[in-house]
């Protein structure tokens, strides 16, 4: 297929040549290639200002990130053949890393498949198609996954906010087999069941796998508070690692019900209990009740989804961490995480320092964590790195 050219302005090819894979709408030479002439998701040949090919990709004239590079060799276009190849490359990495088929199989740009997310739960795949270019090859994605993985079930969880920005409708659809409400998975030797049709995102968050493994070293014989617990990824693993008591806080009754089931699945239900409510209010109530915990885990949702949320989001992170420190035992461990891309690692560190100074506490960093290796980072695409975690020791002055 002959690709329509999409030409960049002079010098606007520098970021692509340096390794990035995004093109912004203000970088396009609209005099030569008007964005209005393209359909959302249309395959294109990216060119520099002199007409030299930079590679193949796809365009969406209605978005700020108006084009994404798929291959630096123009002969390779986004079709089933390329999808199969990239899926095989992604699978080879995950099979090298993990001895059980529970992981993020595809992490968008980092796996050469911009706009595509695939999480694997054994023979069940949960897929997110987040761009118009990927939506255009939806059937090829389905066929390629069947060829490479041979799953019994494929679920499209196409209900993310990113799709609205791309002008795409929101829907959940089963494209292969029959989808169970709950799927089995294992992480760090602990068993879980996750809701793939109604749960958050794809039903589970594999990105904290390594951080949860490290957490287990701090909890044996301790009293643990897991805030924003969801279905127990942190809390149940803490209990299995030997915590004496684990209290899990979440606003969702359904999530806490599944937490209880996951605790029972691992025979730790006697030491795990849930508290339903707003995290800030629950921390306030626990402090008023003079409750103290040896380890407090904070894994909140993204408080800063857009740059305009920066000030309010940073304030929320500081208030949350201060509230957590106030329910820590005298020699306590705080595990503080953020999945907000717009909150840089050093910014979270600064907020932890501010919170500890405000309370006159002595805080030291014991460990730093980030997303697991099934969420690989492209060093020239900083947007692929979003997760950060600090394990802190908090002492009175």
C-alpha cells in the first residue's frame, strides 16, 4: 500500500531522529500536507522538510500528538505481519523474565506498538486500544494475538479516557471465547483473582510487581496499613509475607469484597480486614483513634492527570503522605508511590521531605522503585516512565 506523505517543518525531525516516536500537530508543514486531508488513524509516510522518509506511522489530525512512528523502515507498515513480529519480540522478553504467564505483554511505544496495551492472565488476554491508528487495525490485532499466544479469550477494555482524546467511542467487548468475570493470576508466589470486565483498567496492576516483592522484606511480624488497597495486591502479599495484621482501605465495597476473597485464597483471611471509605478521611479517623502501624503503604491513583492539575495534585500528595506519617509507629516504614507521569521522581521526594519536616520527623530513603521490566522504558521517550516508589524510614526527631 502506498502511504500518503506527512511532512514536518524544518528542523522538527530532530526529536524523531534522536529516537522519539511522537509528532505534534505544530510540527507539521500544513502548507504542503494539510492535516485536514487525513482521516483519523490513516497510515502515513513521515517525511522531513526536504521530503526524505523518516518512517511509517499513522496520523490523527484531531489530536495534539497527531502522528506516531511505527517503523523507521517505510516498507514495514502497521498490519498483521508487523503485529505478529512485534508480539513475538515482546513475548520473548516476558518469557525470559517470568516463569508463569501473568504479565503485561505489550506496553505501547516501548514494544513498538504505539497505542496498544495487552495484559496476560494465562490464556486470557485483556487489551486496550487507545489510538485511532490502532483501532483501524483492530481485527489484525485480534488475529495476531490468536496466532502468537493462542488464547482462549480476548477482552477489549476500550473504556479508557485516552480514547475520548482520540475521538474514539468507549466500549467493552469480548472478541474471542467467553470472558469470566474473574481471572486467576499469580504474583510473587501469591494467588489472586481479578475482575477483568468491571475492575480498574485491565483488572490488575502488574507495574508494581517488583516493588511489592521488595515490600515483603519489611512486613514480617508487623502491623500494616494498605491505603488505596483495591483488591489486595499489596495487602495480601504483606500478609503472606508474615505481617501480623493488615488493614486495607479502599472506597469501593466491591474491591474490598474481592480483597477478602483473595485473602482467603491464600489462607491469610484471619489477619486481613478491609475498611471502606475515603482515604484522607480514614487516615484522619485512624489518627483520632490513636491507631499506629509499623508499615504504611500508599499507592494512590494519579492525582495529576494533566499539567493543569499540578499544583492541586502536589498538595494532595503532600497531605496524603503527612497523614500517613501521623499513623506510623515511632520507628515506622512508609512506602509511598505515585503513578502520575507529571509528578517527577524528585518532586515526590521533595514532597516527602516537606511532609516530614512539617511534622518534625526524620525521614530517610531506604529504597527506590519503579515500574517492572514488563513495562520497559524508552530512554529517549520519557513519557514511557511514570511509576515511582520510595521506601522510607520515619523516626521522631
